[in-house]
C-alpha cells in the first residue's frame, strides 16, 4: 500500500462547478497535510495546509481532514480553466515529523 | 524576498559522467529537501536536511547519489556515473524549522533542474 494515495485522473469538471479531489494516507500518526498545485512543466506550489480535523477555507479552496478515516480532500469552488493542473497531496511521516511524503497527484481539467 | 533557487536549470550529460546540482534555500529556512520527478510521475523523496541534525538519506536510490549541505545554506546533490534512468527533474524545497509548529513544514519549491542523460 502506498503511503499517500490519489486517483491519477484525469478529473474533468465543467467551468463554474465544484472540483473535488481526494487523498488517503496510511500513517495514522501523521499530523500535517498539504495540497500543492503543479502546472505542467512547473514546480509545485503550496495552496493549502491543514492540521486539525474539519474544514479549512481559503478563498475558493476548502481543505477537509478526517484523521479517523485517514482521508483528506480539496474542494475547488467556481472552477476556472486556470485551475487545470495536477494537484499533489502531501503528508508528514510520523516517524520523522518533517519528512513529507507526496502522492502521485490527480490531474484536473476544467472544461469551458 | 527571494525564493528557492536551483542551478543549472537544464543539464545534458553523457552516460557515465558525474553531475552536481545546486540548491539555494530561502534565507532562514533550516529544512531542505531534494526530490526527483520523472516525466509524468509524482515526487520521489531523496534526502532531507534539518539544521545540524544528521540528514535523512532514506530516499537515495543508490550509492551513486549523495548530497551535502553546509550549515543552513546551499546544498549540492551529486550523481556519479550517471545512467539514463537518472533523467528527471530534480526539485529542491525548503521550509522553516519544525519547532515553529506544523506550519514550519510548509515547503517552498525551486524551479528544478532538468537532467538529461544521453
């Protein structure tokens, strides 16, 4: 089992709709969770971090964390074509708190 | 302020040659990470430096790979006797000291070095 799992996609969402991206992780002791966006040919950029159960909202983005289910998600409201990218879920390794493990990413495509 | 910088941005080398990649982290960031990303793949952890602690080398794929960091500044990743399977983008990231809290682990990436082994 991979430490951080994501559906590779592509996930196709119409413009203006809500895009929902999901991630599961295997290390029950993980405490820090991150979502990064990576445009083709570019390096990842941090868009959200979440550390406690529940929802965290930032503009059009909402991160959701459920530690009991070892599940973290990212919702993008009012999806725009500029949101088309690969979204990487990242989780810290409990054994080494600052070691961050990345999922392989979900490719999101927003269709006009 | 300045972000993470990496050099060179592109490197083409012949199989069997050694290469050295450089990363300059954000000033004040004590943690530094190296990752490898093959075309169409996710990020593969290579090595992690935190302050003066012993580095976590658990991701280095073979003894041809090594990395150094002087204090809390520049890091170099060296690949000896390069192979074609080493072709990838090598990404460096830095973050604040973990002691500042969970937010200290938010990583900021450099632009990467694209390595092509012919």
